C-alpha cells in the first residue's frame, strides 16, 4: 500500500470528491424512563426543531384538533378485539405501519391485526452523532408484500433549507419481521411523496436539483427493499413528483401530466391531469388511481391504461388515497366516490382524512405523534426531552367504526450497520500499518480549513449565551421598533470585542412607505428557524455553547463525512443570519459585527430584522404587494417571509430579465400537497411533517400557534387577530388559494386544467413577479396586528435558567488546570482568583494524514472535532463534551471520533526525575449536566525512577457522581514527577454506544503528604 503525505490544502480540495465513511442508520436506545444523551439538549422544539411524522399520506389530519387522551400505554388499541375487528382477526395478515419523529429519532411503528393491532416500535432511524441539531422528520411507506418499510428521514431543520429538502435527506429500508435496518441511498429528497411504494418490494427514492430557480432534474432510485441495493437509477429532466414503482417503469407526474419513466430517464405521457395532485396509488389490473384538487374539492380519477375516468369528489382535505394489497383504498368523507367500475378500489368512510391505512384497510390511523412533540402546542408535554420515545396514536377499526387510542414506549433494537472501522492493510488495522511505515505524523487539527464560515466553531472566544424566551420576546419587541438600545461591555461573553450597542450595530431599516415589522412576524421566524436557539441545540436557557450553526462543515451535518467548507451554510444563531457570515463570499461582516451575530441573541435578532426589512423593501422596489401592502398587518408579510428564506431576485440584467420570488417556496409548487390545510391550524400533528408546507406558511402557523417553553408556558404572545371578516375567530386571515401566486408574471396557469404543475416551463419564467390581494390586511376587521408585551425602552429582563449556574472560584487548593486557557473567558461572568498552573489540550483523532493508493484519503482529525462541543456549564462556566464511541485501547481504538483530553501540571512545579516524587490528590470537576458516561481517567506519573507503575486508571461514572449537581470528584492520591498528566478520552470502552455525554472540565492536582482516605480509586503514600 503506497502511503503519500498530502498538504491540508490538498485535503480540503479533495473533500468534494472523496468521502471515507458511511453514515450509520441506527435504532433507538432511548425510552422516557432511561433517557440518554438528552441532558444537554434543547428543551423546547420547533417545526425547525421538530421531527416530522413519516406518514404514508399527505394533507391534513382528521377533524379533531387533538386526539383523546391515551387510555393504554402498551400499544394496545382495542380491549375487545372481537367486537372491534370482527371475526377472523386472529388469522389475518393485515399490517399497519406508521412513523413519527422526535429528538430520539424517527420511529417506525408496526401493528399486526393478528395481534389485535397492537402497535410496537420496530426501528428508530437517526444518524450517529447528529442528535445535537434537533429532532427528526420524514416519511414512510410499506412495500407490496408488507414485509418491508421504506423511509426518508432528516433533521427537522432540513425543512428550512431548500437544498437539504431537495437532496439532503437519508434513506433506509426496514425488515418489519426482524427489525433489520439497511442503509440505502444517501442525499435524497424530503417530500411528502417520497419514498414511493407500489405492489412489489421495489421502492423508489427521489433526488431533485429543481430548486428556487425552477431549473433542474430528478433522479429516481429504484431500490430492492430486501437488500437495500439500487436496482435501477434514472435521471428525468424536470420536476418529477409522486413516484410509483411498477414492473413496466416508474409512474409519476411531470409537467402536470401522468407519465411513465423508462430506465434511461425518458418519459412517455399517459394523460393530462385534471387538477393539482396530492395522491397516486396502484390498483388492480395495472390501473392507477389519482387524487387531485379541482374547483375547491378533492377528486378521485382512475387511469386504466387508456383513459382517465372521474370516480367522484369529496370535501377539500377529506380524502385519503392509500395502496392496498391487491388494489388501493380511498378513505375519509368519501361517500361521493363511486367504486363500482374501479376494480381493486375499496372505500371506507371515516370522520376525516386518515394519516395512514393498513395494507388491507382494516385499520385507519388518524393521529400519531410523540408526547415530546405535543408539548410544543398543548400543555401536556414534558421538559428537556422528556416524552421523546413515547408515541401517542389514535386509530379507527373499519369493521366496526370503533375508535381507540394508545401509547407506545419505544424500545432498543439492532441495526445491521456499524460505526466507522479501520481499513485492513496486510492483515492489520490501517493505523498499525501506518505506525510501522516510518511516516512522520502530522497534526491534522487546524480549524481554519474546516469551514468558510466567518466565526469558527469551538472557538473559546465565540461562546453564545442561550437566552430564555422572555429575553427573546423583549429583544424582538424592541428591535422591530429600533429601540434595542442596550450596551454590551467590552469583551462581552469573552469575545474580545469592543463595547457595542446591538441596535447601533444593526440599525433598523426604514420600511418603504413607512411602518414597522410586526413583532409576531419576527417571533414566528425565530420559532421556525431555531426554536429560539442562539446557542447550539445542546445548550438550554442559561447555558453558553457554540453558536447555533447551519451545516458549518458543509457535509450535511454528518459526523461521518469530511468537512466541505465551500458548501457550508453559515447560518448563525436565533435568526439563522447567513448573509455576510461566509468569508468566501462578498461583503463579509467586520469582526465585531460577526462575533455579535454569532454570540449575542440581541444583536442576532437586530440583524435578522434588518434582513427581513430589506426583503420587504426589495419587493416594494419591484412593485410587489400583498393586499394593501400595509406593513402593520401580519397577513401582508406573506411574500416577505417567502423572500426571507429563499431570497428575492432583483437583477433584471440576468436570467432573461426575470425578477421576483423563486419557485421553491411558491405555494403552487407540486412538492407540497395540494390539499393541505394551514400549518398547525387543525392539528399539532402538522409539526411532525413540516416539509408539507412552504416556509412562509410555516411561519404563519407559528404565529397562530406559539410554541411552548420547557415548562409549558407560551414562548411569545399571540397577535391581535381580526375582529370581523371571513377568517375563523382567533386565526389569521390567510389565503387558502395556493394558485394565487400564478399569473402571467411567472408563466403560471392558475386554472385546474393545467394539472399539478402550473409552471411546466420549469425555469426562471416561473419566478413570481406580481401582487396578490384577497381582501385581508386593510384594517383591524380583516387583518392581524402586532401585540407588544414589553414596553419600548424597557430594560433587558432577567435570565430564567433551566439549570443552576456552575460554581466559580471554588476549586480545591492545588495546581488548577482549567479547560480554558483563560478561565475568565466564559459566558457566566466567572472570575478565577486561583492561578492556572498547567495546560489543557484536546487531541482530535490521530496524527496521520495521507493519501491511500485507491484514491481515498485519511484524516481522522478532520472528523473527530465535528462531535466536540462547548458547554457554558461546569467549573467557572465552561466545559467541553463529546460522546462515547465504542472502541478500546491499542488496536481496538476508534480514532475517527476519538477526542483525548490531557491535563498537564506545570512541570516546573513537579518533582524532577531521580527523586522520590510528590504525592498529589487529584480532583476532577463534573458539570451538573452534559456528563453521563463511565469515563476512564488515566494518570501518567511522569519521569519516575522509583519503579512505580507508569500509568494508573480510575473509571468514573460521570452520571451517578454528578447526579445533576456540580461536583468535585476525588480520584485519590498518586505519586507523580515532571511530565506527568491526567488523560481521558471517549473511545476507551467497548460498551459505548455514541449516545452518552463525555465531559471534560477542570482538574486540580493538590500536593499532599498523606494518602487519601476518601479518594474513589487511588491511595498511594510516600515511601
């Protein structure tokens, strides 16, 4: 094997073409009574932070806004299955499969009729190390045999990013009989129609490049569910949606027509669609049933291979179409559907549109959501991740119309994939071959090449303080009126910056035509973008931490892929400010501005208000208005919210002169189901699948339905709703005509005859450049307005901590080695009187960087820092933490995620070699959260000539020793000499799972003359 050294620059350039490790799809290890890896998680989850319920159908839920309280907690739906299910249920092969997400992962649940439809978890899909970016969302379908489920899943924050929604999700197939999870295609589309399942065990995943510009193509991956392997890969030019795999090719929708795609990507048109599609299902005899919205109602049509026949209509949003063994099922308020001339189609009346149907239609699931999710919109949720893994369900037995509710507590299962492993070279691990090769190690850990983002991650001078919701609402109330006048002192939060005023740093931009941004508009943005998070997801109110960062490494937020700095999103903080925060793009912010955006929630909000105001003005300059264009009314901000997420095209010298708003967030885009109701208006279940709505509709939903804090209090106030008009009481006056943004300005036909794709040109001519008026936002009778909670000019409210602040300046006497170079650089205001007498270092991965002969490359130090985090907790307000990865010592070590902490006392204060040494009582500090694993601490005694053991190890259960409190743990007394140190890492145990936090905090070496009687491990005495 040829080993060739490469430079860091060369490694960075190769990032885009080379990826060493495979991502891991794993199953759940979490339940509500034995929570892991949740201590340092966010306590409140948003749509941007909410896992979407991977459901096999789109659209609104059943009519009830909230399911009845669960009466059973063992997954059982029916106490009397004979009465509910009828004769023959014990021998039935019917099976129901649903999915939903939370911060524990994306849960796949299955219920067999032969077990009285008792729901149980069969798998929980996440990506190892990615839980720190919030909960999960996605979609699931069941293959024709009922043996396999196929799932697309992603962190919920992907629903805010067009690129991630189009080609940034994960795909897997699950064997429902064994729970075996097989990782499939990477980088797939997150949309209500993907994956697509038909009558066979082939499943279709999509990957789209049709983004905001409307240009692009769609890749189709036909995957054998039994193996997870791609059996056919085709690329179709244009926006291909609703894939349906069949033996003769993949059905789908393209340019408003039902088409069939061949293996080479060419398509043949079968028929023009009569409305906007939201469902496609295979039926008997090769027929395909098509559900569309037309003339304000749901319609069902059948394509029999020759012609399209209308089967009937249903009220808007009340018809669900599902595949069924031997045909398909239409369910909901479907009395108007005639199945007489539609062989294979079965009809089931229900109170509303179900979320899912079993393969034979004997069970309709009407609601499925995590208890953690419910806590966002109703006061029944628990705090700090509690409720994750506890899934509530509601269902209807079609044999008797019996409704029932239940809960499922998820359980651990086993996946067939493993974490990163060392390649084998000549019968030994690669790292051992390197050690014997004579290659000189190089340090692969410089932060500079990891990302183009302006403020670097894990920079001790860039720690963000996580505010409490009352502080966020105060800052928004002030900033939208230009009154956020608070002075930040020099070196605020340890950044080293000069003193500044957030409002002066980011002045309010005057709106064209006058007025101000309504506070609730900005609050809705913050809820969607970040769930009020200025610091990372690991930080709760009162904590410091790394700034919340959108795909800082440009690798899809994976801990397994090498950094690709050129692809980084660089969205910072609570408003996810992106503009000006990438050093490789024009007009980056100056350091004071950049660090304020990254660390100070108030400055970040002021910058976000600036960007939103500029977006409003850009639209005004294009002559684009919503209703009257009066900024006082929330409904009139619909297009500005659209542009805030995906931008406004203003340069008429490019793109053929086309300007305006892009295609991705257009409500008419067929990536969104045509029968959807306003986000969160009918059900909290909506928050479990946010990809069903364009960005601006999600913001309006959060304005109507404020998120709750970790202690079940509203995070912000409701607006002043219209006092009259036609909108429902206590609701915004929204436009439910999703074709309103279709007219001659964007080559878009709003008429039903245009089918599901109103802009088949699929290019920049689809950009909307016009105005819309539905009679809202004129006065208080038909428009919603701002509701200020905090008086203008009021002072910053007190921080409401979730955990007590860590101790300051209370270390035992001795040689203090803090985890910060300067202990005073913290977000908690700690000042240390005891001088630091030593050095703390972090080694990331190993020291080998080289090209392999097969064209791939190795740099473990580029991977290891991705799952390393700062936390504003612990001694003097700062600690580091990572997670424990299964490994061991020597050749068993996992170097790809290894983070080694070393605390070295000042050698000049230690005994020299040749002496009898000095006795030190060693104390390690543990924070009150973020410390969970059993961690081996190894003492290297230094240059001893007294014949004592060179190393001593003490394993500390960080969770039980800290027990939710800040503690100093006495390891005991050890004789040491110059060169001695204490080390700990996160890969030395074989039982680590990647879940538990491993904390690195301060250490004290306290000189003593007597052996410890209270240390937990060491009791050395001087000779």
